[in-house]
C-alpha cells in the first residue's frame, strides 16, 4: 500500500477571529472613510460585525472622543481623532504644529500663557502651551488632563456636548478643586448657555487658587475641533480688568485658525450650535 494514499490532508485552519482592538479600528476606519455620518446598521453591513458589537464599540469610541453620535444616531469622526492623524493631509504635521504660531502670537499679544486642548473622551487634555514673557507666570499645563467643569476650555467643550453626554457628566459627583469651583449642575447649565451665547468662557480660580482662564472654541464643519485658552495670575488676568479680552480672543482665533487650518468661520458655526445644542438659557451664575 502506498503510504501516500493514506496521508490525511491537514484540516483547513479557521479564519482567525479579530480581537477587540482590531474590531474597534475596523469600525473607526469605516466611519472615517465614509466622510459623512454613517449608521450602525450600515457599519455592520460593511464590516460584517454584528450590530450589537458595532453599537458597543461605537459607545466606547464616543466616550474616547474618537467618534461623535449625531441626533439621529449616525456616527462621524470625533475631535480626539486629530491626535492620531495628520491635520489637513499635510504630511506629518499635527494639529498642534499647525496652531503653534497662533499660540505664540496670543502669548505675545495678551502677555499670558496660551494653550491648545482637546476633549479626549474622559478629561480635557492640554496638547501644548506657549509661555508668555512674564516675570510671574503660572504652572505648565502641557500634557495635563483635567475635569471639564474646572477649566475654561473644558467648559467651552461641555457647551458643545449633546444632551445625553452632558446629563451623564452632571449626574456624577463633580470634583471641587478650590473654594470657587462650580459644581452645582443647574449653575453649570446656565453657565454653558451663557458660553454658547457669547462664544467664550472665563474661570475664576476654579482649578488652582490665584489662576484664571479664558477659552474659545475652534469649530470645523463637523463640530468642535479643539479649544484655545489663555491663563494667568488672577490679580492681572481677570474679566473685571480685561472686559474686552473675550471678544478679542474670539476674533483673533476665528481669523487666524481659519487661515492656519482652512476652516470656515468659527463665529458662524457658534451661532449654528447655539441654535441646536446649547442648554436652556437662564440667568447667569452669581460670582463666587
């Protein structure tokens, strides 16, 4: 008997299953590649993943800021995605590299530190800062992460959240960092409405005593892209002393960011978001 005739063919190997990281990237790639908001059902069809898996992964990606969920449930690219990919397709130039000249300009014009930050899904992440030429400055925030309600760029970010995310955040126990930290949900909601109406946010020693912040949004066609903020010692950097600083920062960032990133007017986008996403307006919070 020919031994070769008895040799069994090796069993075919099953197609290896994708692990959770691979599945998450597959969902993310599908959303990014589409260019328009895409629904869970369609993502499931394109990827071959069960709808329940797509929905679960989309929730995780949304919490990380990698995707955004539209009012109809469709998914689109989120702001934190900018930390992983080149901005506007210009080689390896990242968002903070594009905007560093603007930060340098702001630090010079306002004589206070200027910073760029994004929503990383859990906290407000400071990507980069440029220090002002001052004898007295404030701590370096570069690379730090903070609760949204304690910092000016975090409040600007919250003002652009959908109602579901805002409700989830405000129903948690909010951390108090200083005696002037605002943690009452109703006060925060009124404050967010005011921020959307005026286009900027001031904070009064709410993360660190003796340090104030001022922040404005950078908005692209898909929503909030990032925030730019100034911060400095409260004795010289405060709304009572600098009554026009908020409006001036809005104008400067609006014009320069559009030039550097090729964006549409932030002021026009702010009006749109104020119409469809801002919390109900109420009387402004009392000073603390």
